[in-house]
C-alpha cells in the first residue's frame, strides 16, 4: 500500500460509511482511477470496473484473496484463495457495446449495461426490470415494436446470457466442490463488497493506531499517517512496553 495514499483512503472510507453499496463501489472505483472523471467511470462497462477494483485490491492488500463459503448441501465451511491480479486480467477483457437476440419470434437489441445503468437500476424496487428499461434499445415481436416490460421470461433470460457473454467480467461466479461431500456450490464474488469490508477493517485499525500514538507522543494524525507501517508498528510496540 502506498503510504502517501493513507489519508486519501481514510477519506474514501469516511465518505462511504453513509453510502449504499452502489455508492461505495463508485468511491472505490474513483480510488482505483483517481485521474478519471466521474462521468467517464460511470460510462464504463461493468466488467471494466470490476477489473479496476481487483487491481486496486491487489495494490492495497496484495495478491492473495481469502474466500469462505458454506456448502449448500452439507453446510461445511470451505476456505480457499483467489488471485486478485489474475482476476483483474480475466475480468478486464473488452466488452461488446450491444447484443442482438432472436428468440421465439422476438428480435431484441440490448445495450450492454454500464456502471451508471447498474447503479440506477439498483435504486429501483425491481432492479432487473429497471435494467431492461434502461438497456433495451428496441424490441420487436412479429414485426411490431413492443415495450421492454412486455418481454417474456425466456427472452429476458436469453438477454441476460447474451449480456454476460458480451461482458463476462461483469459477473464473477465461483463454482466450488465441497471437499467433504463433493457437492458444487455456486456463489457470486462481489469485489466491491469484498474490498469495502477489507478497507473498513484497515481504516479502523489505522485510526486505533493514530489514537494510541497521538495519546503517547502527542503527534497529529498527518504526522502519524506519514510514518511507514513498519515504523508505526515499532512505536506501538514501544508504547506497550512502557
């Protein structure tokens, strides 16, 4: 972790405390691309954002990501490691801008969701229906134009499959076989939520360090944050020995 970014990361954490998950994801994305404007970030495909967040996670906390899942069949806890850098590379493949689906007399053109689309849909009571309304460019049934909310369930499923194929990094799904019973457990890996949990724990630990060192030495927060983690830990050990 870059020491000079400690204050910026604490500011990101503080701003995100009152935010919904979508707001926290945007804050983390801004931390990953500090020189990119908010409008540009919002217009990116979701998979590109996920790649940026995996890369940020690697930069801040290292390559190894520990994941824990409960087996859906026997309930056994399963722990395993993932590589943040590897996931950043695999999710960052360029996405197609739109897809076309022909299904049972329907012809639908669908724009691959952007970060802004996903954020806006998440605020609605029915995010899936809201995303359809935002991203369906045109829908035709037997030559007649129809609204997006009239799409039947099979066509919606086919659209979801086509969108995932066009932007595979937008949905990182784990499929883990239980070492006890052999059953497979599927689960989505939400990197924004995962990274926020780690940032929250890091920020609280750093603020505790600041409190202890400020109490012991009278230093200000900027002075303490300017210390490397190694030097900060050494001073904390000295405080404990007193």
